[in-house]
C-alpha cells in the first residue's frame, strides 16, 4: 500500500521554548521577517510560486529559521534586492537588522 503524504508542518515547532520566544519579540515579531522574505523572493514581475505560498511556508518556521532566510550562512545580511523600494526597502532593512540580532542571541542562548 502506498504511503500517504505527511504534512511536515505538524512536526515543526514554530514557537521557541519560553522565555526565548517572548524575549526575541513574541508573536508580533514573526510577521516582519516572513513578509520581507515573501517580498524578496516574489518580485513585482511575478514568480512561479505565489507570494502567499512563500509567506505561508516561511511562517511555519521558528524565529531562528526565519532569521536564516534573511542572512547569509556566515550571519551577514543578504543584500536587499533592487526591486524593493520605499517602505518595502525600509522594512527589509529593519528585518535584516532584527534577523542578525536574533541569530546572535540564539547562538548566545544555545538555540538552533
């Protein structure tokens, strides 16, 4: 009998253990990096994967993984794409700074 599909989201812990989740920004802070990730990978010219799908796939991740979407493996911020302008560019710059801080704090606290 073929195996059915399993929704991996059921097995991913989106929230970090207390008090880390709250100390890193809590539930309201989850929206910023996810929004910026979707903005970055879905340019105005379109993309074969929809923006809402990109948002949703990133939203299920914990802070530490969301931060990784905006940072290079060495922890340096990924450059802001040219298609982000005005408010979207400012939001991206703010999100990258927060992501770098989360990466440093997670490392300091032994979180992965």
